[in-house]
């Protein structure tokens, strides 16, 4: 059953690319509501440093999106995602991301 874990699958992929069987350290899961991306460290030292950065909120997050269709012009969003950038009278969402 452990072969179906994210850590195992990522480690197996990295090993197939580099040929090296190296440990992998899960560090942080980014924003479950947006994508659930998981950050891994490839060494204990990197893992500790990344964990400290997340714990102290010194990580800068920047989000990009894929749009199907066209906007009437440029949109620059500096507010929580779900409270800005309505281009027209389209539907809104209830998530509380940033």
C-alpha cells in the first residue's frame, strides 16, 4: 500500500530520472482550496529550512491561472481571490483563498 503514496510516487519518478535512490522529505501542502500542491525537500537540511520559511510566513506565494475565453482588458488582483476581479456579471464562488 505504501507504493500508492505521493511521497513514494514522486521519489520513484525522481529516481527514474536521475538514477539515484535519494530520500524525499514532505515539507508543506500549499493551499488546499486552490490546488493542494505539496512541497518536498530533497535533503534534511533543505526540508528544515523550507519548514522554517513556511512557519515564519517568509514564503512568497504567487498564483497564476488559465483562462478559457477573453477578458475585456488587463486584470491585476491584489485582494483575496474571491473578493475581486469580477469582470462581468458572471457567477461568484465562496472559497476564501488568497
